């Protein structure tokens, strides 16, 4: 991966932005992520008060996120003129009843840009600045997944459709390069190192149909996972929620996994979840099966396997169940029927490939226990042990 001369990049982009925008006003939607923050800071340096900076509260953010982002971006040293736009009802209605991942992403994108189009018209902005990075464009162009902020590259005429021209200062950079630019700009560490959060937010971490109950539970689970995992410094870490139903037992996988890890087959449970998740099969996007696995001791409690055992099982899965894109290992559960939560933590530099973090099992168990205590309707907690590929980092 190429290193970057951050100072030269900053100087060049400020000059290029001034040349492009002149005396025009520009709108930027800041999520608090490093990409949109760096884009906003560059444009603010270039055109000053002609920048209109908004945070769109779409109801799919983490707990108290809008207030935290406003505090960070509005304060020194950034001092960005940020205002919060409450669009919770609009986005919730737009995604109501949708369960397909691509349909959700496209509905979110349409609502997002219609909202920005309205704001741009109100503010008389003919330009929209956004933090699109190279990985976003690469993944969308390769049909791995539709990034909501990739427009012109897939043939969308933003002037005709939304009334603004898109400016993307970071479109040739990868995430680690953007972080270097952020540090050089003097961006506070909590923003420069902030983990990525998907544009459609928690809407794509609720597998299948979004319901108020699932959304409320994943917000609480996300807070717990981030608190527990952050000290271990993963590149990205989060929680996702599934219906929890496991309609089919995998008897052959159960038998063969027992041989791989040298356990009695009665000590192993293996099955599919109802929902499917995004993965990469032969370099192309695929919505594959989500396989669940549990090793149980004589007290019927989930065991703590070695990561090498799980890797061997995953390799077997890839060789014999090519339709599977995920392997989730059971960490803890409670009695009754309810939702399943998957915890995920990965290490990556470019976000095009990623390795699973080998987090200590006590960290996983403590987080799982807190989720089960806090989320009444959640009954199973898993840890996702699938790298990218064959999985993508996000589930949808």
C-alpha cells in the first residue's frame, strides 16, 4: 500500500476545491466518521462560511450519536458550523417492510439524497461534498456491495436527479491514508481513529426486516460491544441482530466438525439461521447462508475453543458448503425464543480484506452476558469468526 504525503495532499485539495467551487456555497453531510469529517475540514479551509454542514439524524444511529458528533465537530479545533436535521420519521417510513439488503440500501440512498437535495435547495448550494473513498468505489464497481455514497461512478447524474454536483476530495484514498490526512489536519484522535460506521447505519445491521424492537435491541447491544472491544483496538467492531430462528440442523457438519476438533458429536450443535448475509464467493458478491456452531461441555454450557479449531472448521465449511458466507460461534445464551446477536471485530488496513480479531474469551463472555441482561428479547450471542473473504465486513 502506498504511503501519502499528507501535507502536499491537503494543500493540493484546498487549491482544487477553491478552483472548483469559487464563490459558490457547498453542502456536506457529516456523520462523525473520519471520511466526512476530513472532507468537511478541507472544504471549510477552502471556502470558509460558504460551507453548510449538517448531521442527518435518520434513526439508525448509535445511542446519543447526534449529540456526540455535534459536540466534537462544533468545538475547537475544528469549529465546523454543524446543525442536526431530524429526519427519523422519513427514513423509518422509507425502509418500513423491507427485508432484502440491497432494497434497504437503495431505499436509504434515495431518501438520503432526496433529503440532501431539499436542504441544498433551501441553502442555495449547487455542490455537495462527501467523503467517498477508493474502497467504496472499488466495492461498488466490483458489485461486491452497493455503497450508498457512490453515484456518478455508477451512472447517476446528480445534477439532473438531485440538483447538485458532487465533490469528492478523498475518492483516490484508502482509509489508512485518510486517517493520516486527519492527523495532519490536527483532527482530534477520537475522530481521526473513529471506526467506520456504514452510511445506512444500523439499518444494515438489522438482518431482514427492520422492526422497532430489533432496532432498539441492536442499539443497546452495539453500545455494549463497543465498550467491551475498544480496548483491544480492532479496526472495526460492532453487533448485528438476527431473528434468532435456526430452522435446519446440519447433521453432517456436526459429525465432521466433531472429527476436526476431536470432540464427541453429542457435544456439538450446528445449524443455519433464517437470514442470509453478504459474502464473497469467487470474487463476487453472494448472499450466503449463516452457519451457527456450538461446542458444549458436560454441563451443556458453550465451551471456549481455540481459534485454530474454529479456523479448521471454517476451512472445512468453505470446502464443503460453498453457499455459506459466515460462521458464527455461540458465546452465551439464555432460555426461551428470541433474537440472536452476532458480535464482530476485525483487523484491516484497506478494508478490502480483513482478519478476525482473536479476542480473549473472557472479553467475549462478559460482553455477551451484558447483552443478555440488557436486551430482554435477545437469547443467543455469537462471535463471527469469518474473515473477509469469504465474508464481507458488514452483514448486508
